[in-house]
């Protein structure tokens, strides 16, 4: 009894701290929901109004009037799925080559990949834009998808997973006559499922929230993803915050639904990436 009481006494402060952190984390989402039902006057009133006097649902209808929300939602889904699928395939192939295939200059080339991680991504915006312009891909889906199809971070992450796999399984497959691609596709890739899941989660979330690049290469609202389209709701002098919050909530809901449906897989993938990385 005394041991249990002492243990609970030590754990209780941690629970209080975690509960406080959870409240701080959830508060912006709760405030977003409440603001989406307020009038414009209530959204800018000082001191702030917590609950709206009248729950105005018309802000959600105004989102579809202000921007082509349906089209931009489709653009976002297509962009995120294509980027994620391409990164899983291309990064996995590159990572397996760095982890298992011996070729001249492998170490120097991998150091070059790691060097890319040390350079701020903003430095690549101008050359990438010039490439898209030369190809005639501005205001197109290709401009949104192609630059995000490969990731040096994803290659590094999956390389760590492949290096942690037992080589005996691959050697047994080679003795049975399997070529390197068969070993990669049928042996190594299924075993690296936690790493692929972690990379897929991170890539999908990054693509869904990507803002700067879509704003640079696409000026046509019908070709923008939701992140760039909703940014256009923020005016230079006046911003309809309830409408902006309603649009942001609609754009966030699909990711929340996916997380709730795949919560266990999400946590497992991130946990494995932390242990292997």
C-alpha cells in the first residue's frame, strides 16, 4: 500500500504536466473551431470573446464562395499522394543501394546527400523555379509534384533501416538465384515496413501543409493546393478571420480523420524511426 501510494505520488506531477501540455497543444484547434462560428466583430474584439453569441454557420459556405475549395482539395490530395508514393519508391531504391550495394564512390556520394540536409531549403527555390519555367510547367500539377518526389532525408532514414536488417536473409535469397532487384523488392522492402510507414507519414503531412513552393510556382487559384488557396483569404488590410478559420478547419479535418483511423500505425512508424535513425 505504501509503495503504491509513493509511486502514485511520484507519477502524479508527471500526469499534471502532461495534461497541461495536452491542453496547450489542443487549445489552438479549439480556438479555430470557436472562431469559425463567430462574426467578424467577435473575432477581432478585445478582450477576446471565447464563445460566439450566435453560432454562425454561414462562414463555411463563404469559404466555397471565396476560393475554389473543391478543386483545391483535389489538387492537395493528388499532390500529397503522388509525392508520397514517389518518395517511398525512389528513396527506398536509393537507400538500399547505399546500404547494400558496393560501388566506387559510394561513401562520397552519400556524404553529398547528407550535405543537402545542411542547406536551407529556401536556397533551392530559385533554381527549382527556373527549371520549372524552362520546362513550361508553371501553373501546373507537375510543378507541384516533381520537385517533391525525392528526399535526401528519406534516403538517409531508409538507409538506416536497411543497414539494420540481417544480411543472412539476403544472402539466402541470392543463393536461391535471386537477383539484386528481387532481393530488394521481396526481402528488404517488406522488412523495412516501419521505416516506409514513418517516411510516408512525414512526407504526406509535409506535402499537405506545403505553402511556400505552391505560392511561387502557381498563380492560378484553380491550380493551387488548399494551403496556398487559403493563404489568399488573408488580406493586406482586412482579413475575414471566421472565414479563414472555417477554411483551415475544413482543410485540417481529412488529416485528423486519417490520424484517428491509423493512430496505431502512425505511432509505431514514428517510434521505429526514432530507434533506427
